[in-house]
C-alpha cells in the first residue's frame, strides 16, 4: 500500500510503498478514504514536537470503511463494510481528569492516517455520522475532540453564556465555534482576517474583531454586551494577558496550545481578584469523543473543510497548512467513494 512518510526533520514528506498492516488481537483494519492534516504534522516535520521518532507515517485524523477484523474483536465493534472514523487519542488511561504517561496521538510514533490502510484497536473506531462525507468525517476527530473537551469538560460552557474563541480559522477553533453555538452559547471570535471573521459568523458566531486592532478588548466587549464567561485560546504568548481583561469576573480561560510561545507577564491580581480559572486542556477521553459525536450527530454539525488534496500531493498540503491562510481543515483524499 502507499503511505506518506517523513524520514527526517525539515525534509519533505514522501509517498512510498509500505507493507500492508495486519490487524492483531482486538484490532480493526480500516481502508482509509480521507485523512485530515493538523498543525501537529507540520510541527513534527519542523522538529518542534516532543519525542520525535522518525521515519513515521504522519496523520492523526481519518475516515474510511472497515476492511477486516483481527482476532477477538468485541461483538459490538463496527462490522466489515461500515463507514467509520478514528479517535486519534491512544491509551488515555483510567483517569478521566488527565491522560496516562503512555498516551500518544496517532501519527507519530504509531503509524498514522496518511496511508491507504491502518490497523487500530477496536475502541478507536466509531461509526461515521450518517450526514457526513468521508472528507468531512476525516476533518472531525482531533479538532472535535480537542474543542469538545476544552469547551464542555474543562470550561463547562453553558447555554446563553458569552464565549470568545480566539484565532478563528484553524480546525479546532472553528469547531469550537460550531459546538458552542450548537449548545446555545453566544460566541464571538478574533482573527487577523476580516474574511475569517465573516466566515465564522456564517457558522453561527455573533461577531468578532481583529486582534491587531487597537483596544480590541474594549471594542469587542462593547460589541458583545459584556465581558466573556469563557475564553477558548490556543495561542498563549504575550497576547494572553489581554484575555484576562476580556474575561468576566468568575470567568474561565481554557487553552490547548501555545503557538505564540510562553505565557508571560500575568499580573496575579487580575486572576485572583476577578476569581478567574485558568484551565489547560489537550485531546480528550473516549467519553469525550462519544459525547462529541453525539452532539455532532444530533445537531447535524458539518466540519468546515478548507481544501482537499490528493495523497500524492500531501507535501503541498502540508505547506498550505503551514502558510496559515486556511479556514477549517485541510484534507487528503486517499480513495474515492
């Protein structure tokens, strides 16, 4: 079979023939029709990720069809021929509050979804919501799981609350907008792009502002009719301090990334006097994944797909994602339906 592999840091990903996986005990073999990129794939390629082991087949997100069962697969596992998607979090562990030490995300060091087939434990394979295509299904798992846990398991977003999602445009951020809107929250966004703000409004956001605008916090809180009960962030960096001003007293700020670097210059009084909660979040449990799928299915949420590339053009897709101009998920088509 063919797979898109990375051999060394700062080198292009290469399409090559690799052995077909054989499902072991309790595993399911999936024929992949689509896979989605994440910034994690770019960070691995750039050497900006912990514990890199190369060569590897990249890719955490995928959707396809059950091709075969290994021995001892549970009786309630999806049958051969079922349209499925993949939970990319492996070995979370027994503690729902935090992942185990051996928790990993699919696609390094374990072989990932940028391939024609993949074998995974049965508990990682779930039926694809009927209203989604393979490309849309591939766009959902990592972004949906990360956004769901950040918004609901960690920050406990409630209907009617004001929610701010920063840096809208990436897959997790726009999915967070969709999920929070579906739960009845009032959502605003920030971006450097007016076009991305407008597209977020088309997904249900009430408004937004450029984070490059002068006094953007004051302007946005006036626009929203008050400060924000929940702020969902993935940037960190020096700009994080402005989020303390945007948060309402008793507010929750949850963050799942640090693309702008370390958080610095946080005045303690702004946190303790406003009774703020600063919450870290990453990925999620199997229960988070099931709850996310249930919400997506109930509300018929459709993940936003930015552009679809072929598997052979995987390196071009990685460069497109790295450029940062996308709105939603970048997807690889591996096979046609």
